[in-house]
């Protein structure tokens, strides 16, 4: 309480002292207070230090004297003019004090490279913004690459953005030093950014407007390169930074070639150069960080099997490329646990890919001869509630380097922005981003066959059916053996039933009797499974091909809009667990044909075990319906065609004459099997089993006498050992 009272008294005394000094002091002690300052009039073009007004010729006040005589009130008039200071009573053009560094005040501008008109020869339309001198968006102009989702039913569909989908189509980059989303090839230089932030905490190389030095966009086929150059200078005036962008197009004499856009990779490459010039008289050290691709599109999110992945191709000592993959969900987990790995090995490429498209940074020029980047750090741009759908990118940090006085360092990069096509990616040694899985060589040959069929003018849906017929036709000899095996299995059912009844209490004898029957009838019970095992690699290969081959994207067939996605006949208006909200007809047709094919091929059950197995198979059909409900429509077309072919083939084989069996050939075949490695092994196993059975019977016949003798013998041996 005493402390609060003292504080209150101190505050009151301080206030009274300040009030008295302010109002009573000038009257009581006039010599201690300065007189009023001279009047200042701001007139452009007149030096305020001269003590005179402007001359009459300059439009100044003629009543003011040239020698600084006082006005009527006795106070001399001082005219202040910016940018001058007195020196020996004369005006100069130099400022009185050096001005503090100012932020660049360049206008916000958007530069378009390329064209949306495919006839111009451009396959890309790239929008650059002066804010950060970055890539705002890159749109594919090829009509084969529209957006997959078209909720507004626009006709034609808008073209697909490869990068920049973190901004809506109506967004524009906000003005100077306002917040904005991360953009592709944003640049950070720590020393320069810190100097800018001293002027404004929000200012940086990413948020400030760069000066647009030059830009040229050719759309009339007179040239083949369009470009733009942006420039910014550090606050202390020692470092000039430039970004140079160049975009090529298909040469005018090749625009009308039908397949040129699928193979002319240079048109999908945005050339980016980063220049750092030392405009001081001393050597300076520098290091920059480059933002990787941002905002790649997610298509058909509900049914997608792949989202955004970071792909990096590392170089070994022999310049071989090994690909590294990091999924969005794994990166989000690493960021949350603060264990994000920084890559330091030399690279061939680094970027982000989605199911059908990729955006990659490929170092060129001197960057290839040495380690391109000191570190490559995966980053999460925007985290989604579903972590696998998050927007991810990379930060590529250059090694530290020195720039001599009036020296220049330039690093060049190619930024690939386009579809995941082997023809376009192979020249960049980046084709390893296309993952066809275990049977990649089969997938690539299937893609080649489909391309060949399509090149004949055949629709992709019909091409898939033709591929199915070709595959099943090559397997006809095996299918014929499978049909013969199924017929023989039906013929052997009565004998198998009798064997099961005879040896129902001895599984070993039952198995041996069945094997003897199969051997006598020259029947292999596993022959019917061979076509299934042979079709499994084809199924996996086709599935991988449909998930990676961009040409099937948006390929229509019948009511299907996209063979690389579920057929989506109509929207149900509600969502079901594991099935989604679309009604897909093709998977249901596929499962029905699978069930009919099973009923046709499977023999009628003769035992409870066979009946249980067939019930399990029926349950598997329902499970496969859930499994296949959201697969690409092109894969369902393959299965429907394959099932229809299989059932027709089985009916046809019933009318073909049976192959006559030569008894001598059967006998030779039996002897060959018996003398072979497996035959000898089976014989040894059978002899061992017979010997074991014989010993068992002898033990059962001898009973307790045998065991007692053994015990006595053991006791006698023990006594002899003691003696």
C-alpha cells in the first residue's frame, strides 16, 4: 500500500513539474527558451540556404530581398528546396544528407510468353509476373490436354495448367510487398532479403516488383524464341540480379506435321537463367535458393491412384541416373516430425510429378560439369486435410561462390513443363520418372502396340479390344490344353470320388492314390491354372500402362469420356464407402462376366470341400467387384473383351475333335518323367514313406514285447557301463 502511495505522489509531482516548466518557464526564464524558428516556404527550384526568395524571372516573390533582409515582422524568410545545400553562400545540386536506401518502385506487370493458339507453333503459354520475376502459370495449348473436370460444362474445356494451380484462374499477383502464394522459380538471396527487410519487414526478392527490362513474344512465326528479362538491384547498390526467360516453339515448317507436338521436346522447355552481377569495386560472396515447381494439378482426386510426388534423378560417377521418389504424405509426416532429409548428391533433374504430367528443373551448361546445387530440400507448400493431396515442392540451394568486382555469374536451367512421355523426357535423361512397375518392358510394348493400332486410324477403345484379341490368340494353344484338362477332370470325377471314400481316414494314402490316378490318366491338375498365371503379368502391365500413358487420358469411347478413369455413367447424388458417388457400369459388367466364366469352367462339386471352395470363389467375385469398381475404364474394356473371348473360345473348343492319345507316347512320357530329376525325387520320397509305414506296422505287431525288450537291453547296457 505504501509503495502504491509513493508511486502516485511521484507521478503527480512529475506532472506538475512538467506543466509548470512548459507554461510558466518561458515567462519566468525567457533567456532559456529559443525564439520561434524562421518561416520556411517550399518553392521548387530555389535553394533554401540562400536566405532569399525566388527571382522574378522564375516566378518567385519579388518582394523578398537578395541579401536576406527581414520581413515586416523582423523574421527572415527561408525558402526550402529539395536536393540543395549551402556552400560558401551559393547553391549546389548535392543533397544535404545522403538519403536512406529506398525500395524499388516498379509497376506490377504480367508478361505472356507463347500463345494459346496451337496454330502459332507454341505448345505452352507461360505467364510471368514482375512480382518476384516468377512463373505465375504455364498452360498446355495442345487440344489433347484439357482439364479433366468440367463442372461448368464449358465447351471447349479450358486447357490444363501444368504449374500455377495453387492460384485460381481469376487470381492476379498482388501489388508491391503484399503477401502471395509461392511461385515457381522464386529466388531468395539471404543477404539481399535482409537488407530489403530493414526498409520494410514484408519486402524480399519474392514480394517486390522487379524491373522489366525487355520482353518479346512472337506469335507470327517470324522467330522461334520469345523471352523476357527482369532486373533488381540490392539496397546497397552492390549486386544486380537478373532472371532471363526464353520459350521456343515448333518451327514454322513443321507445325503441320501430325506427331510433331509429341516429339519436339524443346517446345516444352522453358529456359531460365539466373544472373548475379557485382557492380561494386570489391569481391562479394553470394548464394541463392531457387523455388521448384509449385501448383501441379490433381485430377480425378476421388479415384486417383497417384498424387503429387517429388522426383529427383541423382547422378553417379559414371553419369548413370537413379531416381528417388518422395510422396506428399511421407513428406508431410517428415515435416511434422522435423526429420526432412536434405539431398546433397549431384542431380540430372529435380521436380514434382502427378499421374500424367511433370514439372522438372534440369541444370544445363556449366551446372552439369559440377555439382549443381549444394542442397535440395523437399518442402510442403500447402498442407491438405488429406496429407497425400498436399501441394509440395523443392528448394534448391546453390553452392557458395564469389563474384569479383564487375564480375558476372550465370546459371542456366531448363524447366520441363509437359506430359510424361518417353519421347519428350528421354533427351533430358528424365524418362525414369515414368514408373511402369515390375513388368515395365511388357507395359512399354503394349503401349507401342496401342500406338500402332491408333496410328492406323483406330480408336483407342477398339485398339484395346484388338490388343486383347491378339494376346488371347497367342495363348490359344494353352487355352486349348486348359479346356482339355477341364474335360478330363470331369471324366475323372467318379474315380476320384471312389478314392476319397476308400481312403477317407488316411490322408497320405488318399494323396498317393490321387497322384497314381493322375499319372495313369496323364493329367496335370495344375495345368488349368497356367493361363491365369500367364495373364497376370499382362494384367499388371496393362494396369500400369493405363495409369501412366498420357495418350489415354481424355480418350473417349462409347459413353466413356476418359479411358484412363472410371466410366462414371452418372452421379448417384450420394457417396458410398469405398465406391464413391459415381455409378460405374463397366466394373459391374466385368464381374458378371467373371462369374459366368467361373460357372462355365468349374466342374460341379462332388465333395463338401469342393462346394466350400466354390462358395469362396463366389465370395471372391463380390470382393473383386469392390476392387475393380474404380479402376480405369480402359482396363475394364480389356477384361470384358477377354472374358467374352474366353467363353466363346470354350464353346468353340467343345465342337473341335479331341486330340487322339497315342498309348506309346504316354508310356514314353511316363518313363521320361520317372527317369527325370523330379521323378527320381518322387520315387525316393515314396520309398522313404513305404519304409516308414513298414516300420510302423512292425511296431504295432510287436506291441509291448518289443518295447520291453528294448528297455531290458537298455538296462543291461547300463549295468555293463557301471562295471
